[in-house]
């Protein structure tokens, strides 16, 4: 669209001149030229002089006048004079009222002024014509460019018309191909109301070249046939189609169709003869890259001859290699489609209970005409319907029964499939909820674990701090110059208190000292197992060696797990209920920094990990790693490694006075 707009020619100066000089379709601006401005200025001045003189007359000789107003007749200013006083006013009579009671007279003393006004009006008109002539000449010089602009604007207007139609109909852009493949997904007839139309999906040109469309009357066969042809034409014209995303449309060299009744009394054509003339032209002109659409092929004549003719025409079209859709009610033609290659039966669905069409296509199955059922619904006499049924051949009745039975079985199968799909969706939803619950439990477990580790560090820190205080007090006692009995008792009491410092774990855990990877051979029902994904113990309920799965129970949950994700629990030892901690406090203070300058990346990371573990045991909240600037490789490796360390809450480079980018400050959890 932008490329087309760039082809438009325009003269900005000419546009500005036209906009400034022409105010409306009937008026030219006073400033269109200096001469026009001067003329109109004189006209305005002269109008004021004439009105002023006439106003004086109206004041002095008001008794002669019908109304105290000035009017215009034949472009000249006049005054309305009563008929009985017309000889009392010197001047020229220009008009008379319909009743004859008033004469419009131009007084002598304004005669010359009126003549001058008319002369100025003529000059104004000539100047306006000159201005318009000049603009028209300039426009005429752009004739070729303007004609080219008209063509471009027509293209742009057509593009906008197509876009507006596609937007209003909620159309989609189809995939275009040149190999005759048509795949319409939820297509709607372009003319029908989009809110009332039942979408139809149809495919052609991949596994088969022709569709033989059958089914009940008013079932939508002809509408579907027309829709397919219109979509191909719309795509060839660059239009989107009223269908769902993912539709594919082929561009054909020719589209031949025979739809409707073309009988003509004037041309002596019956329904059948007009139909055959169209079929004749199609058979003579059809090529490989053509689309053929024929409604009720072979209709309008004897059914035996019609179906034989239809078979022959279809065979000819198949041999030509073209693509197409043919609608029919002929049973032999449906059988022919079963026996022939590159043609497929298709049917418009019909509700046998309500006897109403569903307007949906099913590929691979022919449709029953259901003429008798529809006639019964419309109220035709039952005796007539029974007679009609008896007149049908045994083969026709059997075929209709087979088709009806197949259709009923297909409907039931689709209903079962719909139920299965609904159940599948429900179970997927439930499985998603279970997985979400498992993730929530894992997060809660990790949260509790972090809280337990933090509480353990706090308890250990408090006990160690108390042990430090006791040791310092004992050392102070023995540093005294004289030690009495009371000091010895106090020191012994402190020693006993130091030996009794301990803590109990808030909960005991089973520690797995021995486990074995589960396999199809060693996994048995009732075995105690460890589920890797859940990080919890469970018990085996059932084993499916063929699917390599096992059903296990973990707490209140029953899960299906891969056997490879399970570990068989072996020897289990209980941790002691109490852990007694006795600390020999060193004299030195905790180390707050580590220097890894000159180390390789592997050596530095190993030292940093050990340093962090020791800092956690020392209950430090912040430590420093000195790595230097250098090439930045060591700094980057340490930064990436700290992201994965569970004991690190955050880290940053040093500030001014801390070593800046040569050090990393680590804050521990």
C-alpha cells in the first residue's frame, strides 16, 4: 500500500494556490489576485455610497414609498414607489409588483452609480474567469500525471474495499499454492450472515482430485460447492477468505461451473439441454490446472440415462487431471466413486431424529437422500410414502439402509469420541492440579528445610557463645595470683556446665545408609522405595514391567512413576535422638576473607567452597573473596559459581576502600 501511495504525483504549490484562491464551489477569495482585491474593494465602496444616497431619499420622501427599504432589480438598486406617486419620482422603472400597487424605480441621481457598479461587476467576473482559467491550464498541464493518479487511487480504493470486507467478515489470510490443493477450515459462504452460518471444512487435491458430494435436499451441498469456487476466486483477487487460520487455497487457471437452472424459452433450451450445453463446454475446455464445479450432474432426465452420462463425464474429468466437486443423488454414481481412484465420496450430515440437516461435511461416506423421510416430515400422506417405498428396487432399499446404518454408527462413534475427549481433558486438568500441588509441597519442603538449617545454626551459635563465655571465665579464675577454695568451686561448677552443653534436634530423621536402583527384575509389590522426584519414601502397590512403570503410595498420594525414578530402600539406621556438642574453642578469631590470587579456576572454586562451608559453621554473615582484576576470568567464574551455592544469599563487588572490583563480598544465609 505504501509503495502504491508513493507512486501518486502531487503539486504542492498548485494545491496551495487552489486552496487559497477558491473558498467554495461558488466563491473565489478576494486575495486570489491583486486586481480582484482592488475591484471588490471598489464594489464595496460603491455599494455603500449608493445605499447612503438612497437612505437619504427614503428619509425625505417616505410618503411616496411602499416600504422603507432598498431593493435590487436587474442588478440595479431601486426603491419601491406607490403606484399613484410613480410620476413624482424621477427615474427609470425596472419592475412592478404582481398586484400593480408598487413600482420599482431607479432614481436619476443613482443612475450613474449603478452603471459604474455594473461595470465593476463585469470586471470582477472577467477577473474571476481569468483566475480560474489560469488554474485550469495548470491542471491541464498535469493531465498525464493525474490520469496515472486516478489509476493508482482506483487500486488503493479496491485494496481498502477488500480490506474493509475482510475485516467486517472476520476473514483470514489463506496459504496460496499452485498445485491444486484446497483445504478450507471452518469456511463460511461469503454472502451469508457470519453469525447464522454453520462453518464447513473441506479438503481437495491431496489424496483425491474430486469430491462426490451427496446427502439430503436443503443439506447445503450447493452452498458448499459455491463457497469453494468463490474462495478460489477471492484468493486469486488477493482477498482474504471468511474461514479459520490455516486454510489453503489453490489458484487455478480456469474455474468452470454449472450451477442452477439455465432453461430459456426464447433460446428453446430446457433444463436438461442447458445443463448439457454447459457440461459440453466444460469437457471441451477443461485442463489440468482447472477447477470444475457441477451441481446435480446428469439431472433433469431419465435417471438410468442420467447416472450413466454422469459416470462418463466424471471419468473424462478424472482423466484430464483437473480438480472438482460434483453433487448428486444417484446411487450408482456413489458406488462408482467407491470403485474409482482419485475421487472420494462425501456427505452432508443429516439428523435422522429431527430430520433436519446439520450442514457439516463428512469425507469418505456417501449421504442418503432421505427423500421419503423429508416428505414424511413435511406431511405427505403415509399411504403414498408406503407405496413409494414398495416401488423402490431391493438394491436401492438395501443401499439406503446400509448408508443410513453407517451414518448412525458414525454418529454414535463420534459421540463416544466426544465423551472420551471430555474425560481426557478432565483428567489432564486433574493431573495438572496434582503436579501443581506437588510443586507447592516441594517448595514448602525446601522452605522448612531452610528454616531448620537456620534454626540449627542459631542454636549452635548460642551454645558456642555460651561455651566461650565459660572458658573465658575459667581462664580468668586461673590467671589470678591467688586462688582460694571458692574460686576452685566456681571453676569446677563452670567445667560441669561446659560439659553439659548439648541440644536436642527438633525432629529425628531416618537416614538411608544403603539403597539399590530399582529395575524390572528386583522391584516387587510391597517393597519400600524412595521416589527421587518426590524426595520421599513410599511403598510399591503394583508393577507394570511392559510399560516400565510402577504404582506407588507416598503418604496420601498414589502415583504412577517410571521404574528408573525409584530406589529400593535397604538398611535403615535411626539417628540418635540427642546430639551432644562439646566445643574446644580456639584462641584465634574466625577468618573473614580468603585470597585466591594466582590460583586456577578449579583451585579457586574448591577453596571458595571450603571457605563458605567454614564461614557457615562459624555463623558468619558476610565474608570476602580476594581474586584480583586481571583478565576477569577468575572473577566471572566465581560469580557464576556463587549463583548455584545454596548457602549464598547475595554477593557484590567491593566498594571504594574495600578493594573495588578486585574483591567479591558474599552475604550468607
